[in-house]
């Protein structure tokens, strides 16, 4: 009878997680909407109906982010631009809360990782037809390849957003392949599962390559390097370090060449000159509005009205950390940085615990998540990645997975 109750309990919680996941995706893609938040509330109720809320080390920084998002709505000059951004942030945080409180067992963590992998594969398969590919950059990929992809939606995905999604998810199949191919549970130990993992890795790598993002290439190399290091492929890690250094040097040299040849075209978002100008404007904006920010989603309007900044179609500060400061002020940046540092600490601590417990599967998951996070944070130096975009809930899912793995590994230890 107790087993039947627990099975029913888990089913109710899983339904709740499914509702939250669907509604969070909807709010990020199409929100804000009252129906979406009602579904989220119902999903959370089902999760907490079966178990008590689980405290995490991220509580206070998250509360500060939520508070600063409220401040952002008060100070913004354009509430219609700020409201969707706040909705996406709160939807991501809600997804994090639901995931941490649902994924309390090893089986649920494994299932969540498979859902992440499946999502990555699906996005990679759809990417050729939903991304407005940038064909102007000096990467030797024939334009004919892009012309063979019909664009299915007018409201297409930006290549840099696709880069960020691939950077987050690409290390996960690699970590499973390298760390769990012999000792993993039944689904991972079969040849067809290994083939699917390899297929996922290839698909995501191809899409990453097609974005022509030089910063994305270097960030991906950092993610792969992290996986190789933790899987003790030290020679390969050293080799990739040299390759990454070469990529980084190439990025710097090509950026300097761009600056020299296109310095007069400061409205071209693909040049280093443009980014340098944006970074200067963002720094001045932070100095002028340090405590509140200017309101989420209003960077371009404020820059054009208060600073010498050209009207461009590519919004944002082109730096994740400057963007958070512009949107939510210095308090928001401190809270965001605290979350990132805590997540990195939890990842490293989880890997140590799982090595001691000889749990290869959860170790592979922890390594893949950490590698994806490292890649994303590096890419954030040169772009806002997916902060404030329709895919902005996805990093919160990674943060939720890291937290859930940490809490689970702590119980094992």
C-alpha cells in the first residue's frame, strides 16, 4: 500500500512538473499571460502537495533578483518593453524552483537530463529552418548551404541565441559518452543509446558551426575542455587548450582587423568597434543609474535618448554582465554573480562527492552541466547570450539541475 502511495505521489509531482515546464516555455515564448501563470501555479501546487519545499543556497540572491525586477518595472520609461523581460526572468526562476523540488531522486535527475538532451536534439534538427543565418561573417562556409534552408517563421531566432543554447547543451552528451559508457544505467549502456548520444553531439556541433560565431567556437572549446579535464583525458585537454588559445588569438586578430577596416561603420553590430562603443555607453549608463538600472529591455531607447548611440536593430549591451547591471542595477549584478559563483561551487562539490561515491552517471551529468555553464559564461563576455530572450528560461533549468544534483550528491556523501 505504501509503495502504491509513493508511486501515485511521484506521478502527481511529475504532472505538476510537466505543467510548470510547458507554461514556463509558453511565458518565455509568448507571454505574459494570465492563463500561463495560472497553469504554473497549478503545477507548483501539485509538486508541493506531495513534498515540502526544498531550501537551496540560492534563495537570497534569487529574492534580490525578484525584488530588483520589481524596481525595474517602477523606474522604466517603457513598461511595455520591460514587462515581457520581467515575465521571462520570473518564469525562469519559477522553472528553477519547480525543477529543484521535483528532481529529488537519482531516477528523476536522469530523466530530466534525457529531456534536456532530447530538447537539444530537437532544437538542432529545427535550427536550419528557424534561424535567420548570418552569411556576412568571414567564416569559410558556402552561402549555398544556408540558401537551401527555407525559413519557416518570420520571427526567426537570432544566431547568437542559437549559439548560447548549443553551448549549454552540447557538453552533456559528450560527458555521458566519455564518463558513463561502461558504468552507466541500462539505457546508457546500450549501443543504440551510445549512437543517439553521438548523434546529438554531432547535430549540436554542426549547428554551432553554422552560426559562424567565433566567440561561440572558443566558448564551445572551453566547454569541451572542461569535460575532457574531468574525464581525465589530460593529453586531449592539453591539446584542446592549445587549439583554444589559437582560436582566441584568431578572434583577437580578426577583431582588430575589423576595427581597422570598419571603424567608421559603428552601426554594424558585427564589428568590434560597435561592441566597444556599446560597452562604453553601458558603462556610462551603469554609472548614472547604479542602484536601479534603467529598466529591463530599454537599453537601446535610453542609449539613443541620453547618449550618443546610433539607432540599430540589434539591441542590448553585448555583454551579459553589463546587461544585468543596466537592467537591474549593481544590486542585481551582485545577486546574479552570487548565483553563478554558488552554482559553480555546487558543481565542483558535487563532482568531488560523486567521484568518492563512484557514481559515474551523476558524475557525468554534473560535469556536462558545469562545462555548459562555463561555455555560456565565457560567451557572455562578448554577448548577452540568452538573457531577456525567448530562451532565457533555459539557463535556469541548467542552474536547477546543478542544484538538484548537488542536493542529491550531498545525501550520498
